[in-house]
């Protein structure tokens, strides 16, 4: 009898935090509360909320 394990495939390895680029929000916002980011032909808006959180919207 031949039994095969039905183990799901492992997800792709996430890049370790040591290898990811790290930017301070001030580098992106440059003193403003909002910044536009273009990605793949789409424009996104990064903004700082009143609670000092970041929100990225399309």
C-alpha cells in the first residue's frame, strides 16, 4: 500500500527584515502630511492621520 502525505506546499520564504530596505517616514513625507506614490502605473496616497498612523489608499 502506497500512502502519500497530503502536506500543503510551504509558502514562499518572506524576505528577512535585514534584507528589506528601510526608510523613515520623514524621508518619504518630507515635512508634509501626505505623499503621492506611483506604482505599476497607479497613483496611491500615503497620509498621516490625526492619531499619527499611516494610511495608504488608491
